[in-house]
């Protein structure tokens, strides 16, 4: 991982046709941002390795987002299959904050 890695840690979006507001923090914000960036191509754990992607997708689905998964085969030393995830729900990104933009808590001085 490079020293310039600055992941998304907060995202605010308008969801679907009714444009309901939703916000996500931490890895869930990062995952939604990655899905938005991937567009119709979607993403896989082979192309975007990260811990627990299926769990992040599960939580985003529970929040009302439709995320499809298409099984794909792959070859190589560890041949098998993997999932390609695609965000199907239209979202409009309102705000994105990265780790470097995180507000640090104020430190109160003792009297």
C-alpha cells in the first residue's frame, strides 16, 4: 500500500427515483464509492482486493441498495470462481470525505 493511500471514509448520496438521502461511514462508504466508480463494469475481489467485500455489500443491500452479483470463472494457480458486483440502484453522490479530511476531536486542556 502506498503512502498516499487516502480511502473514502464518508459518503452521502441520494438514492433511487425518490432521491432519499443516505449516508455511510467507514468501509461501507468506501465500498459504495468503489461501486459508483466501477459503473456498469462492476468490480471483483480479484481486481479490487479488500477484506470482507461480501459483508460490505450485504450491509449496503440491507440499507436498501440493489447490488447484483454475477459469478465468473477464473484460471490460474488457484482457479475457481468469483463474484462481480454491480450497483443497480441509481445514486447521486452529494458528498465524499476521505480519511485525510477526517475532523480530529478537540483536545481539552485541564485547568
